[in-house]
């Protein structure tokens, strides 16, 4: 495990574009975390300062309600990072568990779990959101929950495919022949073997979560409802 991370660090030191990307990501994360240092309230309206152009006081200008665009971008970055990271974390955890168990044990359990995944992937997200919206109020926590429940299926299929390959390697076969418990084999041999695939897929999931929330998708509806709730609180 330590040797693998040493190889990753060595490749990162030689990859200049990757270093630059990490630096830009670090700047965005720090800016979002320091949003509280802004002198403006992101939800407070100032009707006397509507649609102002960018200047020294308002770097990005103001919107039709007089709210500072730069401050709202910083606070919006916090929500995007939180939704993307937590949804990625939960979906990766569920997908890893399902994928490793399905791929390692195989047989009827593999067929049952993969057919269940196929059924869940065939359910349109729009109708599922309509059902969920009838019972849950729009909010960031519910958005994270819904995205997590809809994004883990692809992860499970990727992890299962890697598990089918890793479980046939010599060290895994030796561990099984020596009588080790299946859970111990999965934790010590299977998951470390599929970890690079999990890391790449999880990284891509963060970007995909943010994109589906900002595009014209059913998830955008929940974000707009959450924004209207914040606006109503600022009016009150």
C-alpha cells in the first residue's frame, strides 16, 4: 500500500499539469471556505444597489435584488463542494460494498445483485424525484441523499469488474486456500487492489454531481427550490 502511494507521489512530482490543477483546486477550496470573511450577506437584498457593474466594492457586480455576486459565488462554492464531496463519499461507499461483495462471491448472489442494479438504473430519475419530493422538503441534505442513491450503481459495476480480475490473482487464491475469512480477504486484498479504480471514479463523480445539478435536469429543480427558500427567509 505504501509503495503504491510512493508511486503516486513520484508521478505527481513529474506531472506539471496535475500540480497546476491541484493548485487551482486548492485556491477554489480556500476561497469557498473563507466565504464568511466577505462583508456582504449572500441572501440580504439591497434594492438601492440593484444590477451594479463590477467595481471595487462589488467585484462581480450585483444581481436584480442587490445581492453581491462574488459573495454568492463563494457561498455557492461551499454548497457545490459539500454536495459533490458528500454525495461522492456515500455513493462510493455503497458502490464499493455492493461491487466487491457481488464480484467476490459470484454465483446467484452476483446475478441477484447485478439484476437489482440494472432495475435501479432503468428507473427514470425524474419520476423518482417526483416521488421523493412528495415526502421530503427541498434542501441540501435531501439533494445529497438523492444523488447518492442514484449514483452508486455505476460505481458498483466498475468495482465488480475489477474485483472479478483481482480475485483471480495468486495472493488472493493463496489467502482463500489458507482459510482466511472472506471479509478479511475483501478488506486486505480485494479493496486495495481495486483502490485506483475507486479513486478515479470517485474523482469523476464529484464533477458529474456538480454538472447534473447545474444543467437542465431534475436535480436543478431541487436546487431552485432550495434557493427560493433562502430568498423567502431573506425577505422575512
